[in-house]
C-alpha cells in the first residue's frame, strides 16, 4: 500500500498488481465510505458525531478521529473471515475489487517459541529472566500489558499521566517505554517511578523493546492497553485477551470502533484526536483519571 507508483508500472507490463493492506477490512471500508459520501462535511464542530454510511452496524465517529489505492487487481488483507465476515463481504460488493484474507500473518510467521521470543531482537533479550520472574510471581490474569507499538512517540506530559493512572489503578502492569521517550532532561520522573514500582512490586517497565508474544501468552497477563495497531490486535486476539483501546493516528481509530462497537472485545480509553505518530507537542490526549479503571 506504500508503493502507489507500481500501479502504472504493472499496468504497462500487463502484470496484475496485488495490493497488500496490512490492516482490517473494517478500516478500509470506513475510509472508502467516508471519502465517498463525506458525512462529516456539514458538521458544525469537531466534537459532533456522524454515522458512517453504508455499514451493517451503526458506527459513530468524530471528524478528528476519521481524518485518514484502489486501482489494483486485488487486495490481500491481514485478516480472516471469522473475524470480519460482514466487512469482507461489504468490501467485495461495494468497492468492486477482488480480495483475499491471508491473516493473521503474525501468528503464522512467529509459530515457534524462538521466533516468539526474539523476532529479530536477540541482542535486546538480556533481562529476560527479570521480567519473566516478575510475571511468574503474579496470579493468573492479574497483569495489564501496556504497549503503544514501535512507531508512536508519546510526549512527557502524556507519559506522566499514564504513570499516575497505572499507579492509581492498583493493578499489576508491564509497561513498554521506548528509549527515545526517556528524555534525559526530564528522566528523573520515570526513574523515580520505576524505583517506586520495584519497591511495591505492582509494576514493571521494559525499556525500548519487549517480547510481546511471550508476554501476551503468559497466564499472568489478563489484558492489554493497545494503540489499536492491527498486528497488536491480532496478536491479542490470538492470546484471547480483552483490550483497552487507545488509538493514536491513521486507521487505528477505525480499528477501535471494530473492537468496541462491533466485536465488543474492547473498551475505549477516550482518545479522540488523530495525532501524527512523531508529534512532539506537549499535549495530553488522555488524563490519568481516564487510565485508572
């Protein structure tokens, strides 16, 4: 989907071009119908909701959440029929393009325990025993896993709110924090927070990269806070975990609606603004009281 220039090249050579869409049928259908019918054009404010037209379910969105090539021979979706049958059918009947479900790709490519463990990050697994021992010490389904994927960069103000929200919740948690979010000039807060969690044994911070599949499959893990990236959703589904949906940008807001309103296997944290993934503005999209259950 990131190489639109291949459309013309394939056409000149008479080669069928297959478009791989790495997210859901649902999000692609939502994008299609919103762009086609533009139900948000006459709204008077960004907080006013509109209903996505043409859907088999009543899905309401706001303009800031909805802002987000269909000239190919067909599309491969990282999805499967049992998950999105309504939207698989809707896509093929209304968008007029062939489609095939080839997912969940992650479950196939990471079948064995070694691949689940490293996924190309063998050099970053030095502290495996520490986080694994921490998880092993917890009761089944008592730990919340918190991860925002590999692209999203949260600003310091939002990180502070997440930390207070998790601490105030009283629940056990594992939180993946990226190295580039560890601002050295303001690092004392997270350092102090990490030490406090070590003393209370209620929380554990993993810096930069985490063996997500192993954590999701661990019996102590009972749920996940997710940015609604499609790979993380499929991996959480494979592990049978409920999700707290915190979309940040792009089609993640559509995926949130699929989880919450259609499949009913997630709850929203309340994020409403579609932010670009590398935004560095000091904004707080979700307050600590929204994080605390």
